[in-house]
C-alpha cells in the first residue's frame, strides 16, 4: 500500500477529509479535484496507485494534503485494509465516496460473459460495501459523516445488453437506501448519486447516442453540491432525472418497443 505522507504528518494537517475509490480517472479523478478545490484533504484509492500519485503531483497538490492507497475493491482484505490505513494515517473521513465501477456489455447465452457478470457485481456492489465497511461504526459513534454511493441512471430500468451493469446499479440504489435507514439514527447521511452520461473511459466506447453528455468536471461540481447538501438521492444532470422518471413510468410494452433495435453495449473481448 502506498501513501504520500506519514501518519504523524497527515494527522497534523487540518481540514475535512474525503476518501474516494476509483480515483485514477474519470469521475473519481474529477471528484478529487473538486474536493481539493473546496479545501478537503484527499484519501485516494485505486489499483493504479502510481498514476494517482503522478496526477496529484501534476496538479500541484501539497504532499501533506493527500495520500494514495493501492487497493482493489474486489479484494475484500485489500480495500478494508486501505480504509483502516486511512483512519490511522489521516483520521476518520468526513466523506466516503464509493465510486469505483465497471461497465461491460454481456450476453447471457455466452459462457465467458458469466465471469463478466461476477466481476461487475464484485466491483460495483461488493466493492461498495467493503469501501464503506471500515468507516460505518466510527462515523456512527462520531454521529456525523457522509457515505456516498455512485449509482447510475442505468439502474432505473434494464437496457438490452446491459444486464450486468443495469442490475448492479439498481442494486446500488437499493443498498444505499437500506444503509440510509440504518445510519440515519446516528446522524450519518447516505447519499446516492446517479450520473447520466459522463465523458469518461467507461462511456468512450458506447455505440449509441448519449443525451445530455457531461464533462467530468461539470458532473463533479454538481455532485459535490448534492453531497454537501446531504440529499438522499440525486440524478445528475437534472434532465436525465426527468428522462429516468419518464422511463420508469412507461408501461413495459411501450418501453420494450422504444428500445427495439437499440445498439447493445460492447462486450468484453476475451
């Protein structure tokens, strides 16, 4: 595990702390930049720790204000250790953002895609639970904190070829709702953020139109505002929230007809 500051140095630095997984690119990196601009100290988690370290240095972020933890959210021991190391080195975070996720198309009829389903759930669902695990008890005892789950508009309704991703993000929405009820009596807020289309490596290969496509920096700013406000659920951008409500209200026969012939999401090439 790699960190950029010793425990004694990090604990001496003042300011709120945010813990972000999937910080090496896309939404995670944009959120890190937004929180840094707001005066937060950063605990950044990624498998590619060296890339995160290089990015933070290139942004001119003082070494005393960030630490990088190498961990894979699919590995329970790895991500739990990262959370515990963060508490020891930097203190208990004020905000924890479970952002790490993958999006790959699947075809249930293809045997190899069953492993893609497993990997998607391990990353998007188990990875979120293990990200939150080290902090829940301590936040409840402190009676403050925010646990943030990055879901997706794709979790509102299932899309052809997106079985793994849509179902995993639907599970994120339900899981965070359950956790919110558990944490509410202790003053800990659980925030679910559901992005629409954001220009990241996850969406770069999509073969279909992406209405209201946002740049990561714009998304991060809106997400930061929602998290600071402590909202329970927010679709970003708001236009996709309207689209999501309309899709949810459609009867199945009409929904199926509208999606007929829509290009499927790219499968992982073995």
